[in-house]
């Protein structure tokens, strides 16, 4: 793994500067996080690209135990999926759309 190799350099007292011209996502982001400094182009993308999302949903269990959940947000799509409440097909669609947008 590249991040582990960079960490070995740091562990031996070397200063590591990461330079990002275009994209440091996923593994590149992991490597960048190890460095002592990061230099990037003004419009470089640095970070997780967020194309995978997973969350548990315990709504059926709560219903089976006669526990109600009330969910309030400031906007219609403020939170599209929830761990406790009942998720809708529309919420799933918007969530997937957001993931695709981040990915592109």
C-alpha cells in the first residue's frame, strides 16, 4: 500500500510533501493524509469521492417493538435516508443521485 510506504519514510524522520495536480481520491487521499504537507493545484479534488455509502436501518425492528420515530428536517431533501425512520424509494433515488453527482 502506498500510504504505508510513505509512512515508513516519515517514521525514519523524513519530511514528506504531497503534491496533487488533479485528483487525490480514495487511495490517493489516503496517501495524502500521511504526508507532512500537501500542495495542490487551485482546483484539485482532494478527498474521498464518496461513491459507496452504507447505513443500517432498524425501522422494522422499532415498529415490531411499537416504537415510533418522528423525523423533522429544514428542507425536503435535507436527509434522504435515515437509520431509524422509514426510507422511501424517492429518498433512495435522491441519495443515489447525490452519490453519482459526487462521483462525476
